[in-house]
């Protein structure tokens, strides 16, 4: 079967269901209740007046579906990638389900960022932007580990899953992609032989895209969602190290790693605007003006760092701490999200209160954009974490008509605000932003997604074990560039970052598009890149990352031109059942297979290689496709390259760095 024949057969498979009964609609009326606790949501929907609409007749190009006197209409808009299914339904109905027959043996991916399960077949996937970390789940984890010991394999039931980046879309191993053009709360039900797409509003349309191959459908969906802005060149030249506590401490840590031979391209100081110490740990002072006590003469310090080829990065989010200068200004200008009483709607992320800038208000949006321009770009920052975007409460009063309907769009507004500030200053090729919250097309405004606040442990649910499925699921949602904090972020109770963990994480991120550290919320109890026990190996790994720049540049180009993500699932290159379920190994481009160590104290591990000849990076040992037991000493990242790679000479050179 030719490529075009495959695509047309897939297309006909769905179109034929319109008249054969495979597709039907459920319309109902409903009223939802939401409760938010630190960005995590619980919701209940009260449904009534429910109707199942089946195919009745075709009226010209329109398909009429009916249940008694209640009718809805589906029309198809054909395009080169597939078709868009448009819907018209009585306005009285605000609950919608599209049912269609699916493939029994298919695998389902995407829906945004999934931390514990890559293959979603058999799952009910909520489509709602939320804080991934939940206080109750962290408390349960603490009690469980105190009573039964640490178990990194533990995963809570998927129904409790919440994510920073949710996308109303999914990718099938049958090489089709579905995107729902709707922002309301949704849920995707992937059953054995059927799929149900449910939303709390009737979508204007749903797009179906069809590919000739796994690679082809990934390319099509990346372009459909929107290619991310290119990374500035400095990001690929070395590590972006992290420091908190002021200019003097920052420069001391920089010099310490530089003397160790680290390749450093940037320094990320999230507390450039000040620091506040809470019960949770060291946090940023949410007032986006430079703290002259911590960072005196910062503009001049940045110029000196830039002269050495090192960039300075900062932090900003959607909030303003209560009773700060910018909060009071926003309150006076009436730019804050309000509660039902007409007062600023104050949220609590950890232990202090903060207001939310109303990004749906054009004047507030422009005001915040000017703060980014004046206080960050003009100061000399070359990038920042554009944090949060998940916390818009559904019961808030905003400039837009409905906070519930705006909730999923909020991360896009936030990302675009940062993007517009950079573009209007003409700094697109110089400034790097990274975000964790997104919905649908958000990523076209963000240089890199990052995986959010991983725990400083080996757990599959929250720690280093969650990084690969999270990144691969984003790749299957159209994200080409993503990375994680080296070493994780969240330190609570008994969790502390060990020397071994940060070393393993620094090995993993050699093969990611961005090599960036985080000190975490409790820097003093965590092993750091600049710690005496870590600095030598971290510095060497930073040099390995920098040495891979020619290959990374090749992958950056492949993404910008074609849409192929930097990190790719194994099933793209091996269509076998085990490859479709693999979420501990990944492909870095087409030539590198990475099998990182994700557990403490591992001396050897089973590695699966697809068909062909492979050479182990750093050892030059040769392997044919198959399963092998590979030794995993600290300091030896487990990676393999194709023997016929055009970059084999570059890969061979890396062995010298390991042997030093």
C-alpha cells in the first residue's frame, strides 16, 4: 500500500462511520462545580436532559444527527492533512460527546504532558490545566514511605492525574491525530474499541490529521500546533547553572565551576527580584523589580558576564505578592483578577498571598508586557522562567466574560505576553524563555517547555523517573523542545537530593536540548552542581553537552524545518509492541538511543536496541539489535549511536572526554 493510499484509507475509515453508526453524538445539559487548592482542581458535573443522536440523513454536504425532535449537524472541511469536522447543535445544550469506533490494537499518546503513563489506551484523560503536585498526594507519599519504605515504582491511580500542560488532542499509533477546538473542561476516554471525546461546551470543530508514517504524523502535528520559536545559540553552548542569594554568591559559584573546566553558557538567578524564606523554603519575591541589595549594579554585572560569553537569566510569573510595589500599582489601576465581592482574588501557592494580573484585560496585558520589557529585557536578561499559568480560579471575576472558559486559555495568554515583549524589543534571537503550563497551541510562543517541579528523588510518579514519559508525551502533542531541571526541584520532609541523583540527572540531560540546573526550594540540604562531590563530574558532563552542539543544531533544524521533535519515542523507529510501550528509553534524534539510569545504586541494566548495528557511546563497543545487560557505573552515560550515522566521527571524539 502506498503512502497516499494509507492516508486515504484512514480518512475513509472515519468518514464512513458518519453514516454507518460508528459515530454518534451525546448532547446534554449540565452544571459544573470546581474547587481549587493551590492550583489543583477537583470538579463535579451535574448532568440532565441527555440525548443520544444518531445519523438520520445527509442534506447536501451536511450530516444530520437526531434524537426525536432534537437535531445536530456535522459538516466536513477537507484539507491536505485530513479534515475538520464542524458541529452545529441547539444552544440549550452545553455538554458534548463525540463517539467513534477506534482500532483494537492501537496505542494512544499525547493529551499534553503525562508523567506516569505514555500509552493512554484504556485511560480516561482529563483535559484541564492544573498544578501537577498536590498537597494531599505529597502527604500520602510521605506517610507511605515512612511506613513501607521508599518505592520509586509506585504510581497512584491514573484517574488522579493532573498536569501543567494539557492538550485537547491525541496521537494514535495508526498514524492519525485528533485535535478538539475547544477550551472548556474535557475528558478523552480511550476504550478498547471506541473513543469518546467529551467537553463541557459543544466544540466549534474537531480536526483529524492523517500521516503516511509515524515520523510523518509527528511532523504534521508539530506544524499544526505551531513550531516553537528557535532557541538562541547560547543555550546550546554549555550549562545554564543556577544560583540564589545574590551577586557575590553567584560569582563565587560561577568561578568555582569555571576553574573545574565547566562549559557555562548562562547563570540563572530566579531570585533576581528578591528572596522570601517560607516554610516551604527559599522562594522568589514576586515583585518584578531588581533587588538592589541582593544584586547591586546588576546591569553592569550582566555586561561583564556577557563579555565572557555568559548570559544572565531570571524569573517571572503571573502573580504579584500582596502589598508589594507592583501589586499596589496593579490594584490601583484595576488590573487584578477579582473575587465575587469585587476585591483582588488572592491565591496561596505556598504560605503567602498574591494577586493575579488579569491577562484578558488588554490594558493589564500591555502593562505587564511593559514591565517585562523595562525591568527585565532592558536590564539585560537573556532569558527567564515564565512560571505558572495554571491558577486561574473558575469563580473569579475577570475582564473576559467567564473565568471557567478562560482557564485553559490562560497559559497561552501568559506565554504570548512574554513572547510579545521579546518580539517588540527585537530580541527573538537573543532571549530564551521556558514554561511549564500550556494548553493546545501555547507552545508556539515558548522556546522550551520544561517538565515542571520534579521531586528530588528517583520516583516514577514525581522524580527523575517521570521525566522521559513526560517529555515523550509532549513530543506526541506537538512539542519539539522540552527539558527538565537537573536534579529536580521539590524538597519536602525526608526528600533530599543526593550526590548520586544529581550526577545521574546531569548524565540524562546531556542528551536534552537544554542543560539547565535548579538549586531547588531548599538549596542547603541538596547536593548541587557546584558541590565538591559533584563539581568535577558535572563540569565534564557540561563539556559533553557542549561538544554535542553540531548534532543538536542538526536536530534543531529538523524541528524548525520539518517539525520532528528533539526527543522522540522509540516506536518511531521500531514498530514492535514493546517499543510502543517503552517509556524508559528514548531517541535523541534519529541516531542516538538513550537508556538512562533511573534508580539508585544500579550497577547494570537491561537495554533494548532496535534492529541494525549500534555502537555504545564512550566505550565504542559494537552491538546488533536486541536485548543486552549493560554495566552502568557512575560517570558512564548509557547511550548508543547508529554505526552508519553521519555524526559518527563526532560521537567517537566524545570518548576522549570520558577517558580524561
